[in-house]
């Protein structure tokens, strides 16, 4: 317990602030939760991650930019989790601000928020994963980027298998709300392809040299 508390104390201040922001986001996402049955499946893993996170950057340090990329992904996931992804009311928000909807502008017939988060998974996870491979596995920039792309592909496939198993184990209506297929039989394949596209974009994006941060 002492080591765990010390891990919180020695986190870089900016990274500690990021964890606090994510914790507040999870708490706010569950205020007047509109889908209480599905909310635990969406938010408990994030809460466990927050609790387990401090020792990780202490043992395997990452830059605050890399941790910030992960924060963006988890914030997007937390917002999606509040509305079971399929019901994120971005069209209502856009209409209130502009008088037009995003679906009309882009010609979408389904809620596309889940696609955004899959894209963000590729975009946001490649930089920290590649950085970790360079810092802690001695890889060069090219090999670390390639490994990060493979990680995104493997993680995306694992998650889709997890969703399939969930469908087999829980009530169909609960699984459908969690999976967010919205009637698309190719949903899993599209999700994986979009995540891989994001990973390739992130891998090709120029990155600054890795520097150690003062702790």
C-alpha cells in the first residue's frame, strides 16, 4: 500500500492532473445515467484503470504528450459509454448550435460515434505504444511504429471477439446496447479497419524526438 501511495505522489504533476480529469469525467458520466443497466460494463473498466494507473508510468515512464493522447481516447470512450455509443446525441448538439445535424452534412444513416472512437483508438494509442517500445524495448522509430500498428490491429480484433463472447453470454438486448452494431453485420470488420487506418495515420505522422521529463 505504501508503494502504491508513493506512486501517486511521484507522478509528474501534469500526468496526475490528467488522471484526475479522467476520474471526474467518469463520475460526471454517471450523473443521472440514462442507461443504468449498461453503464457498469462501460465505466467499471475505466475506473479500474484509473486506480491501477499510477504505478505504470512510474515503472515505465512516458512523456506527458503520450499520456495526453491516451487521455483523449479515454475521454471519448467515457462520453460514448454514457450514451451506450449508439445514442450519443451529437446531432442534437450540432442542431442546437448550428441548426444543422452532422448526419445530414455527412450523409450518415447511423450514429457514427463508435466509428470516431475506433479511429481515435488507432490515432491515440500508436504514439504512446511506439514511445514505450523505444524507451523500454530499445526499438528504433520505424520498428516501434510498425509494432504499434500491429498492437492496434491485435487489440481491435481481441475486443471484437470479446464483444461476440458478451453477446453469447448475456441477454441479447443488453449485448446489442453494448456492442452498438446498429444492425450492421459488418460492424466488427469496419471497426477494425477504421482503427487500423487511424494507426497508420498516426505512425506516418512526424513525431518529435523522445526526451526525458523532469519528475
